[in-house]
C-alpha cells in the first residue's frame, strides 16, 4: 500500500486496518480467488441471483474492490504528478 494517501482519500475509505495477509482469514482468500476468477471469466461466483450469493463472499468482494480502488487512485495521482514534472 502507498505510504501517502492521494488527496481526497481518508482513513474512513479503508476497509482493512492492517496488511491483508495479516487480516484475512482463509475463507477470504478463497473469496478473493473466486472474485478474481469471476472478474476474468464473467458471471456470478455461485449459482443463482445476486441475492443468492453468500454474504461473506459479497463482503470479501466489497473489501477487495474498495482496496483496489484506493490503490488505483494512488497510482493515478502519482502518474499525474509525474506528468506535471515532465512539462
């Protein structure tokens, strides 16, 4: 994770308080793997509609997406800073 937050990102945006390796239980890693497979191949990870998906799975997916957006925001901010320096 980045050492500094990009502007507009607050600690309230974070869903984890430590490194994911320390925080995530084995079921979460399974959920992360499932989510990755879904995002690559498309479709819901379990049979049925969104309301039929396991709540823990959906929570884990939410955490992954939230953390991913923070990292993406940081990378975009860094790239913007680098572009300004090149001008």
